[in-house]
C-alpha cells in the first residue's frame, strides 16, 4: 500500500471517527495524517495557499494573534489547542495532491457509513438505558446524543444527507446500494427529529427543500421527487410528534414562565430563559463587547469578560451555566477583534461564490449547513466542531478541479 493510499485511508477514518469518538482518537488521526503529509511532501508541487487560508487557517491565525493581548495565557493556549485542527487539516489537504474522484467516492462512503453506525449506536445505547429507567426520554435530545452535543451530531447527520442526496445517489449504480442510501436518509431524518436540535432540524428541512427544488429543475424524470417529498413530511411529523422538539420550538417563540417564589428565593431560576431567548440576549451583550473593544478581548479573556457581563446584568442562570456566545461569528469577534469577523464573513462569501461558479450543489449545501450552525453555536470552541468544519470544507475545496463536473449538480 502506497503512502498516498494510507493517507486517503486515514482521512476516511478521521471522517468516520467524528460522530463516534471524541478527542483522543481524533487527535491521533490528525497527527498521523500530518506526519504522512510531511513525508510525502512534493517540493515541486504548487501549493494553493489561498485555499488553505480560506479553509480555516486564516481564522486560526487571528485567534493566535489575539494571544498577544491575552492576559489569561493558560486559558488562551488551551483554547488555541482546541482550535489547532483549523490550521492542521487545511495544511494536510492543501500540501497533499488533490483528491481524485475515486478517492473522494471512498471518503464519501466512509462519511455515510459513519452516520449510519453512529445512529445505530446511539439508538442501541438509548435502548439499554431505557431498560433500566423505562423513560422514553432516553430516545430524545441530550439523553439520546449521550457524549455529544445534539447540535454537533445533528450537523454531521445533515452533512451526511448532503453527500447522499447530492453526490452518492448520482454516482451509485447498484440497486441495493441505492436502497441502502434511501434507508440511511430515512434513519437520519428520524434521528434529527429525535435529537431535537433546532439548528439541525432547520438545516435538515432546508436541505430537503433544496433537494426538492433541484429535482423539479434538473431531473426530467423526477423519480426521486416523491421520496424526497415523503421524507420532508416525515421530518415535519416526527418533529411535531416529539414532545421535546415541539416544546423547544414553542419555547423559541414564547417567554419562559417563572413563579413568584422562584423570583423571590432563587436568582438563578429567576433569570432562566429558553435557549433562543438566551441566545438573543447573549448576542446583544456580545455586540456591546465588540463596540467597546473592536480589537477583541483576547482568546483567553473573552469568556471571563462575557461572564462579567452576565453578572453586571444579573443574568445568574446564564452565569451559572457559563454559556458561551452561541454564535461563532460573534465569538470570533469578541476574541480576536472586528477584523477577524470581517475576514470570516469574507471567507464564507468567497467559498459560496466558488461553489456557485462551479455549480457545485454538494459544496453549496454543506456550506449552508455549516453557516446555519455557526449562527447558533460557537463551533470552534469544541474540537469536534473545529475538526468537522475544517475537514469538510477542506475535502470539498481540495478535490481535483478536473473532477468538478462529475461531482457537481
């Protein structure tokens, strides 16, 4: 087996590990890939540094530069370590030869296999817990996602659906494999509904609408349209008949009710809010921090400054939970300054234009999912989020440009 084949195999393994394991195995896989990249480095090959910067490395440098004015350096370096994949993975992909069609197909199947295995694992573990507790809540929200945040695992599941709908269905000829892809699609839709993450539900619904529009405009026979429509209806009914997802959506548009006794006796309960209400309030505080400090608080000090804002406004519930900004664009700005926010927006606009120019519906759909999740979660504050975004952006950016027509819509 050549070094390049080992390299691609390790990339596929990394894709499979994200929804199954946490930090340990991910770090080992990334370090192994980086060493293999350095070993097979071709000095004569032209490196696309702009694409490396635009696939995550540029954002990492802004975080790193903010260490110059960070006072709490121990927290700062720990945060930098969490975000290290933002530069390592773009370097791994950018310094290696472009991923050809056969290699990309192999990696795509690894991604779909991983979301399938992950779904079965979560359901099986939930069933084991249900045998002890007899509580159906084991199959929903944080109890179902176990060691993973529902929004993060939901983002990966919707990305897996993108690879199914906008790549593998077209490239797969076997009827059995096509049936398997349909089965996985139904399973993922049900899992997204059970996870009850509002961002994942919105992403999944947007993806299915995009698939329907594409079928109406591109597919003359329209064979897959009834299936996509049925899956969309399944998502809607699954969400409505899941009490937790339904209550979370309702809480997004209604105010939390707190009893008078709570107001008098418990400051934490008195300031408890729904996740959506909390986000709106936090975003307002983050904007205030950006206006007060356009250069950013520093990657090690931003969390402490946000906590002081909670205390100032007597938001004791959010203070007790130590909520981050829950918006990566604003999180980046309060850490490393307004210029980093401008760069991040520019980066996503650039990649979206690149996808539109290449008529690459797969890249466009993944970009849409990532953007929706970055607007509601601080994805770079966890290694799994940083790895997912840098890896998926890198895979789509560093494909062989000569293969674009075969993997676009």
